[in-house]
C-alpha cells in the first residue's frame, strides 16, 4: 500500500510539472496523467452532493441548517472546472432566495456581515449577474457602507465584529470588478496587516502576528487584483517557503490538507509560481478518490488522505478544484461552462 501510494505521488508530481511547463489547465497532456488530475470529475462529484440539487447543509445535533458559504464554494468550483453549470445556477438561485440570503448576509440594517456580502457579490459576478440588484438588494452599496474610515470592511452586528482577512479579500475581489474598482484605502489596510515573515494573518492586530496559509492565499489574490503586486509577492514568497516537500500545505493545526493546499495552489498559479503550483497539484491529485475507491466517492478529494470522510469531502473538493485548475478568483467566470456533472470514467 505504501509503495503504491508513493508511485502514485511520483507520477502525480511528474504530471503536475508537465502541466506547469506547458501552462495547461486543467488537463495534462501526457500518458497516464489525465487519470490523476481531474478537476471536472471532482466538480461533478461535488454537484451530485448538493441537497435537492441546490444547496449544502450543516448538521448539528441531528438538525440540518443551510450552509450558504459552502454552497458558494461549490459555485466557484463549478466555474473553475467549467462544468455543472446547471447546478451552479441552481445553487446561486437558492442562496439569493430572500430568506436564505438574509439569513446569510443579515438584514442590512441592524445586522450586516461584510464577508458574506462580499462573497455573495463575487459569486453573482462570477455567474454573470448584477450584484447591485440581487432580489432588490444592492450588495455593492451595502458592502461599501461597511468600510470603515481606516479602510477595513467590518461587520455591523449586535453580536460583534467577526470580519477577517477573508472578508477584506473577498470585498476587494468583488469591488475590483465594479466600475469604481477596489478602494485604495481598503487595499492599503489589508497590505498593512502583513506579518514580519511576509505572510498574512487571518485576524489583524493580534499580540503576535501569525501568518496563515489560507488567509495568505486569498490575500495575495486580492492584493494582485487591487494593483499591489509587491505586497502580494511577499505573501507568495512566504507560501513557497512553507510548502512541504510533498507539495502540500498545512493548516493552523499543522495538518497537511486539501483545503489549505487548494487555496495555496490557486494563489501560486495566479501569482505565476508555476513549479510550486505543480507540486501542490500533485499533492491534491494524490488525495482524489480514483477508480479503486467506492463508486459513490470517485472524483471526490479527501481532506487529508487519512481515510475518506464524507463530512469534510465537499469543502475539501470545492477548494481542491480551485487549486487543480489554478484559476484565481479575479479571473473566475462561469461563461461557457458545460451544464452536466461529469463522473470519473472508470473501466
């Protein structure tokens, strides 16, 4: 079993390097490689996990709650892979339904959440919609109203401000697509959170600035979109410096996983760090369930390779697709995507 996995990793690494050198995404034009990097199959598996073909849910104590954030991650994955367009349309229609939308964004008066507003606005843009009119709600105006004089996008809530690097980054990425562009003050604020080692923290203004892989991956993309390449380059250098020998990236708990690696790989390709991207693609390919796996799991990407877990696989797969294709958030588009949800072709 160890020998088989080692051979698989070696072939995956070779395929990833070839992909980077030929600048191909998402397929690899080399014998035996197509079976290792299959973002379309991953996105197809993800589409088939949607409840009623439209949403993801989080279950606590036997009760199912809407998971708008994960559903939007799926929308991004479908666009990146260029498949499951019907599922992407259905998923976004569900998230923008007034009751589901307001439960995610807040009512816009007493409760308004910056990260959720920005992420939904970006998803609407990726699918070619108008974020200034989402069921009568102007997400762009609401998002801009949450910017503080310092440039930070903050939550307006009786429960506290939970905005973070993801909130700020998604806000920059969404606003960069508008005619007015991303606010320079907001980009400057985000750049100013950089840690001494070059990475970016999830939460700003902590006693000790601790760089975070997931946060840095998103921040570098946002800063590149907002025309701050030098600040983004510092984060990219830090990402390369913490990449493991097997190509993977670890989360804050120290666990190498598909989620962190997927986001880091997306940032590396977006930032033109092609050899590092190739290594991370190889790691992700090694976590994808192939033809030897259970038929229902084929195409999915496991969280950490420690045994397939259906509870963590949807988010791991969604973020792995971003890394496998290497299409950055700033360039994501569902235009021209195929409607179907492809399955892994096995003998």
